[in-house]
């Protein structure tokens, strides 16, 4: 695959998807969103990839937002379409991805950048990271799920404050508000993501995928998460991974999951 705006590679069962427009602080233009969609669809099909680490190129930014130069002269209808297509092609794809997606936030994560990090299943950050939803300072509101996912993560009051002030929080504050799970140095950021990915990959990835689905059900309108959990729990009993996991435990050996 030939990408112009992102890097995509696989190594030791990890798919590394890196937004690669460092001169524009990795701002998300239409082409980048299309390439990210393609990379995620390819990671979905690639059996070698078990976990995805999503990050930004360079030392300064994860993603500094949607590309403002692209939508500055949009009409209301074009704006509506921008948000709808972005959510469908990228943000919802990431949030509902059947393999864990870890966002490694390596600098500014603003606007669409923070929204992308929030769509990931969890986030870690470097100590130079700064996060915020500055859209109202541009006369718009977050359009890639930010008004929904930020309150889910940090609570309504803090989300309202962040969105209304258009301010940024640093990595330490982001940790306090549960926006990120861990903070480390920029050099240790990807190694930490890899360590967490390694811990996940010791488990049944079939069960991990079912767990993602069940947790996400809590945030979906019209879906009863408890019922979906019962369904997914029941289905687990029919997997080869379940047989392997339980028999390994009972035989006091390490499980070697077939991933089926
Ligand atoms: N869209 C388009 N271009 C962007 C961008 C965005 N969201 N964020 C940064 N860039 C571009 C800048 O225009 C600049 O391009 P240029 O060198 O061709 O002029 C380049 O990236 C570097 O950014 P710059 O502003 O010079 O860096 P800085 O260190 O002075 O400031 C930020 C960093 C993040 C504070 C600042 O770039 C910024 O406020 N970006 C916009 C953030 C935002 O509002 N995002 C939400 C969009 S909905």
C-alpha cells in the first residue's frame, strides 16, 4: 500500500498506524482520513496484526486537529457532511475496531486529534502532550464525536469546561481526569504502548474482541449492554480459545490460544 499522509507497518503482531504530516502537525485532511480508513480496514483483515498502536510523526504533535485550511469556506451542508463522513469512515471505525487500538499521544492532540485519540480504546501520553477541543475558538463545535466521548471519559462538568473554554490540559491533568491511562517520557511512549499490547496479546484475542463489543454497548443508544454481555459471554463458550484457556488453567500450564 502506498500512503502519502500516514505510515503503516506491522511488526511482531502490532500494527503501527502513524499520521505523517509533521509539517502540518499531522492535521487531518480528507486524504489522511481516507488513508487511515484504508489502513484500519487492512489491519482488520491482516491476521498478523493483533493490536494497533496509533500515533503521530515528529516530536510535536499527535494530531493538531482537522485541517482548518480545508473547511474554512464550507457551507452548513458541507460542514454536516464533513462530520458525518469523518465519523463513519474513521472515528466509528476506530471505536468499534475488533482489535485493541491504543492511542499513543506524543504531543498536541487538539480538536479532531483529541477526538481520534478518544475514539481509540485507551490512551497513553508523553509528558509533553497537550490536549483540548478548541473548536469554539474557531466558531464551530467538535464534530468528530468530541461532545459525546469527552464527557464519557472525564465527566460532564470537566468536558463542558474544556469545550467552552477551548483550553488545553497538559499530560498530568489528562491523567488526573482519566483522559489518558499512563504518562511517560516521549522516548518511552511507544515502548510503553508495546508493553501494554504485549500484555493484551497473551490473552484470547477472540475474547478481547468480544469484550470491546460489550464495553462499547454501554455507549450505544438502543442497545442493552447487559443483554449483549450475556450473548457474548455465551458465545465465548463455543470458541477454541475458551477450551484452551480453561484446560490450560486446569492443567497448570500457560495457555496457547489458537485465536478461534
Ligand atoms: N489545520 C491546518 N493546519 C494546521 C493545523 C490545523 N488544525 N494545526 C497546525 N497547522 C499548521 C500550521 O498552519 C502551520 O503551517 P505553516 O507552517 O504552513 O504555516 C504548521 O501546522 C505548524 O503550526 P504552527 O501553528 O506554526 O505551530 P505552533 O507551535 O506555533 O502552534 C498549535 C501549535 C497546535 C498551538 C497551533 O498550530 C494551533 O493552534 N493549531 C490549530 C489547533 C486547532 O484549532 N485545532 C482544531 C481544529 S478543528
